[in-house]
C-alpha cells in the first residue's frame, strides 16, 4: 500500500457518498451577512473595496473527515491580520466559529475547504478613516481543494525557483497578513510553467528563499527541517509539520534560507492547508536526491494527516 492510500481511499469513499446527496448545499454554502445560500449563488457588491482594491484579510481552515483542523489557530491568525489592517470583524469570534461549524454541518461536506474574508466594505480608505468604514464578512464552505493532487503527492511535484519574479517586499505588503494580492505569485506561476515546472518558489531578490504560490517551502538536509523566516506567511500547516517533525525526533529551524540550500537539500516539501504536506521531487528540471519521495517526507506526511484525528487540535462536526 502506498504511504498515501490510507488517506485517499477514505477520501474517495466520502466524495462518492457526498455526490449522491440532494442537499442544495452539498457543492458549497455561503454567508454574506443574510441567509445561507448555495455557494454558486453568492454575490459580492461590485463596490466592495475587497474586490476593487484587495483591501481585506482572509483565512482558510479545513475540515477533514468531519473534523475542523486547528480552527483556533486559523482564527488567531485571521484576527491578527485584521488588526494589522485596522479591520474590525462585524461578528464576534464566537459567532464566526459557530457559523462555520453550522455551515459545514448543513452542507454535509466531510472534507471541506473553508474561507472567511473580512473586507473594508463599500467605503474607500482614501476618503474615510478606518473607524468610519463598515467592514463586511463573507464565509464559504466547499469540497476540499488540493493544490497538489493524489498522483502528484505519490510521485512528487516539480518546482522552479523563478528568476524574473521576486516576492513583494515586506516593506510594501506584510506577508504575515493573509491577503489576495497575488500579482507576484501569478507572474511566478506563468514563469514556472514556461520552464516546465508545476509550481514556483519566489526569492526576495537578495539570495534568500521566501515562499511559493500559496504554500510554505520546507527543506530537509541531514535529517533537519528548515523553512524561510522572512517574506512568508506564518503557515498553520507549517506549524503542524514542525510539530510532526518533533514527534519523529527531528530538529527544525525557521530562519533565513539561502537559495543555494534548495539545490543542496535531500528532500523538499510544499506545505499548505489545501493539500497538506506535498513532496517535491524535481527542482528546476533536475531530480532531488534519487527523484523519489523521500523517507522523511513520507513519515511527516503520515504524522501530519494522523493529527487530523487528534482531539487536542480538532473540532468534530455534528452533522444533521
């Protein structure tokens, strides 16, 4: 049995069961301040500055096999991001949590990608003070999304360290605030694909690695994990990976990581909520190690997914 089979076999069975449902929310549910609606019917005001100016913060927790995973960590990061942008949630943390749990229960989705977005609202910050803007909240639940799918996770992904695109400087956009400014990531994706890779990894332009298009990068060298410190989102999934590494007796460090370290690594992983631990086996068109998913990547992958059943970091959903 492949190291991934025990997760994907259960996932496929749950997807097949969900597809039989006549629940109008089975393909997604949304809340924009009023009633719950099927996701494909949800709308955003055209004049919302989140849409017009990307003036917002958001976060993405996930549900796996009927359990929210690290929801409190995601709520903490979401609140921190809103505070840094001087956004104020129109609903309390308690209501936000309860609505998300209720929406997942109503949808019947057991493996879900969940998104919460707080925007500046309909007033433009250039003309109004933050306290004069009525911020808006949008919530959505949909079937789980995979940045890297089943077959790619079994064989390993290919990445390119892009040369023509650098990460937006931290002095311009705070990378610790999850946002939808994806200009650099989009350009990086196009460059990576032109070079035959699936995913890009961006540098800071000064010889240091930052992150990829929606994922943290983790390198393994001589049994130690390292991941970039600056110019990156403080990933909840990365936090889970480091906890997994500790359980396996591995050392880790979040620090400045030179680009050269990627070419010297024994194993490489991309890590994000939408996909979890995603092994990488090709860098800039050349195999990493022997070109196979490495043993430590496999062990961390399994430890990460096992944690989705740990009552200390999960919230079970009471489905109706």
